[in-house]
C-alpha cells in the first residue's frame, strides 16, 4: 500500500524554491514563483531566512540575528541526524535545504538587496508617499527624495527641496535622511528637512532625532551633543546647519506656520530675502533671481500663496528700493539705483 505523501510545509516550499532559483527558470516557473510569494506575505520572509541560515548574508554574517539563525540551523540538523535511524528520513526536505547550501551569495543579495526608489515633485506640486515600512513622506514643490531600505536600516537622501517625514517606529532599523553633508537619524518620530543653497534646516515635531555632520570619509559627528543642561533638538524647535561649517543655531518656531507649505502657503517672519526667494521658487513658474548680493540679507515678513509670484514681488518691491524685471523667462531683482 502506498503511503500518503504529507503536505509540504511553507518552510519546505521556501527551501524548494531556493533550489529552483539556483537553476534555470522559464516564464512558467517565474509566474508560479510570483504567485507563491503573493499567497502569503510570510513567504518572502521564509525564503530570505532559508538562504540567510546557510550563507550569513555577507556583511551581516556576524550580527546576533545571523548567529542565531545559524545556531538554529545546526541544531535542526543535529536533531534530524539523531532521528534518522528511528524513522524514514525525509530526503525531499533535506535535499532542498542542501541545495540552498550551494547557492551563491548573490542569491542572498537578491532577496536582501536594497530596493531603491525615487520620489519627486515639480514646481507647485505636493505629494504624499506611503513607504513600505509604514512611514509617510510629504514632499514640497520641486523636491526629490531617494529611498533605500533593507533589514538593517532605512536610508533616504533629500536631493532637492523640502520634505516632512512621519517615521514608523522601528528601533532595529534607524531612519536616516542625508541632505548634502548633514545627516538626520531617527527611529520613530516626525520631522522635516529642508535643503537650501547654503544650509540645511531640520524641524522636529515629535520624538527625537540626532543631526550629524557627514564627512566625505569617516564616521558622522553629532552636531548637538547631549549633555547636562543641553537636551539637543526638541519638538517645536528648528536646527539651522550651514553646509560649509559646523556652527549651528537652534530656535523655537511656530509649528503650524512651519507646515503651511503643505497647503501651498508660506510664512516669513524676518527671514532673509535669499531664503524667501528659494522657497518661492519651489512653486514658481518663472524663477526669481536675486542679482545683487546686497539684497540677499534684506528681511521679509508676511504670508504668501507660494504659487502667487506676482504678489510676492509686489510686496518686496513696495518695501525696498528694488526693481523687478523679466529677462529670458526669469524675474531679476536688483536695487533701483543699479537697475538699467
């Protein structure tokens, strides 16, 4: 009488797929593999673990998690060996697991590699992005953010503009945002990072972050060391870090006003004209150019619709002896005395 074949467990299926992936798969195999992954979110984890157990995943081979995985695998093999004379050995299971043993490290890299993504907005556009870890990004106009995530970390780069980060809590995977040479690190919090021509601004809304200087080589250095009487950057405050030196400023701010850009409004309260122009340009259809360096430090106050360039120019030229002229599709700001 033929003995019934027991059903194959999910971890056995993962091991078998390891074997098949090490060989050649046709379109039908690939479709079946994708369908198996889609059946249960746990399948991708089982598949990763099947490879991780035997290969150590390269650079994380010595991490406590990988050591635990390998120890569990060795113990399972030991127990199987002790039982092999008392029952029929399940060669199907162990042949598949043995196949995983000879997989190239590149296979592990396939499952654990970073899956980079890039998110961007055009002038005057706002965008909300939900990341795979549950974190949420809110992008200002003319903004670009690159995202890379793996089992150890969540790494983002702000390449232009401004973004707010509502970070899903995960103490084992730090969430970092690199803006030029300034690195902001959190685990679960809410903050924004703004990249300007000469500085990076970080506003903390909830939780805790560390802001660091990231040199071209070597480890990052904390810009605001915590000490007695110094709690660093706390919610409701903004850190301003020039990108050319480590001198920083931390000041209180009106949190709701600081988020008005999410609804297309900008608040200025004594900010330099150069900064105000950079922010207006994120939504401007015609770029505003400060043509005279003497204008850069003039202060601007008021509330503007970020898309209403004309109202902003009207306000600035009414307050200061500035003339605005359109040249080659740009709006050029100059002192009246210097205007030609």
